[in-house]
């Protein structure tokens, strides 16, 4: 992809505004952009930055073991958010030009949205306590789902901009993407079948799971689950997971090779049995429950969410580690994902914002001038 020198040297604030303005033109992304603006954001454009990236992070706090501490935490977080302490960090690259960045921005914006829904499954770390967290298989399934959904929504909007004659640069950027150009062409081919956009989107979502980057994301999910467990259990009386590990080779998004270490922990049957109670397991249908019903895309109805290809890892190493996990802890049957206390600042901010909006609403008045009571019926 040739360098676009005028774009590279254009002011960063102008490039940021172009991304915001582009997303605001789409009915699905517009409310997400408004949340991004209200929450706070930082968008960077290094010249050689590789693929776009959204940088999630989690909060650590003291043990919230009393109502008073929980209230203090809520007030403290609200004050920090109001002060602008938190920022959603998105990295793009000037190399891709305006169209390529518009496509990448929509993809990363989806990850911010998924973060506000708690779909990234990042547990709150209370000092000295082992939190509830997703098991390994669920962590892999969730990450693949989030990546597939993010890319399909980005492609849909880029195509819509071209189709509605709003701006064809984002679609050209999608087609030129070294990572997702093939998927963009697949989506265009499905659209040409004239079976409706929802059909094309559903088949493209399923096609993502057959793509060249699935292997990368599965191993990435394995690494992330390992590092999360190490971090979350560091100050808890649990077996150490910092043992000599095996080398895993995976392809990065540019086709290179990256080595990572995945540790094998010493067994301790008594403690392992206790740890099992801290894991939760769910397949995609469980993740879908975290999405507000009025925002679920129409094409989701055309996808078989029970399909094993969407709910099971494919990479041999990851499958092996899932088996080791289940041999050690047993099969996790508790599917209550809502038990996971989400530590993502965007998620906490969104919940507090919704609670504030609800509390500020004036209840409707009756003809008698009295407030109507909205309670549960017996």
C-alpha cells in the first residue's frame, strides 16, 4: 500500500476528527462514538504501527468486603472518571491512509463497545482474593467472537458508506487491508448473490472463523488467560503458575513468527478443587445475553450459535491446554458469567452512567398530579 504523504503529515487532531466524523455517519456506530467522546479517548497515528489496536485494561482495588468499601469504590471511580483519568486508547497507523484507518477505527471502536458490555471478561482484582473468572475454553471462545463481530460490523459500515454514496474511501481501505481484504471480498461476493445484506453478514461472520488469523487469536487468548490467572492469583494462596513452559510458535498478523511461553503449573489436588469454584464457563449463546436486545444485529438470527466451529478451539496446542485445564480442574459447568465482577473502566463507567440517567428521570405523573408508582406486581 503506497504511502500517502499529505495524510501522514496532516495534523493528528485533523485525523482524529476525520475518524470521529466518519463513524458518526453510521446509525450503528454513532451512539458508540458518543459514548467514546463522553468517556474520553486517545487516538494515535504512528507511521509504522502495524494493525490497529484497542488497549483494554483492568482495575485492582482493596478487598471490597463491606457495603461501605463498595460505596467508597463506586464514588472514587466516579470521581476519577469525571476528572478524565480514564481514556479509551486506540492506535491506528498513518501508513494505511484515511480509508484504511476509517476501516480500522470502526473495528477498534467495536472493541470499545464490547468493553462497555463486559464482553472482554476482565475480572476485578480485589487484593488477597481470587476473583470469579472465565475458564480457558470460554476465554478463547469469547475472544474469537469479539474479533469476528468487530470485523463484520466494520465491513458492513464501510460497504454502506460506499453503497449510500457517503464515502467510498473506508470500503477501499477494507479491500486493501492486508489482514481483512479477503474477508471484505467474501462479503462483497455474498452481497452479489442478492439474498439480502443480513445473509451476507451472517455468512461473512462464519467465514471469519475459517480465516488465516484464527490460529493467532486462539494462541493469544491462551496467553492472555495464562497471564490473567498469574496476575489475579499472585497474592492468593494458590499453586504457582510461574514454571518453565513450552515454546509456542504462532504467526502474527503480518505473517511473522512469535514465540511465547506457556507455563505448566505444579498440581495440588486440594487447592485445585477449591479453585474450580472460581471459574465460569459459557459458549457464545451465554455471551449474547450480555448484549442489549435492542442492539442485537438482525443477521445474528441467521447464525447457528450452537455450531462447534464457533464454540471450540481449533489450534492443537490450545486444544491440548484446554484438556489439561479440564483434567486438572474438571469440566466447568457453572455458566453464570454475570458472577464475574468486571474490572474494565469503560464497563464500570457505562453502568454508572446508565444508573445516573435512570435516577435523574422524572417519574410520569397521573392526572391527580401524584407520582405514579412503578413497582413490581405481586
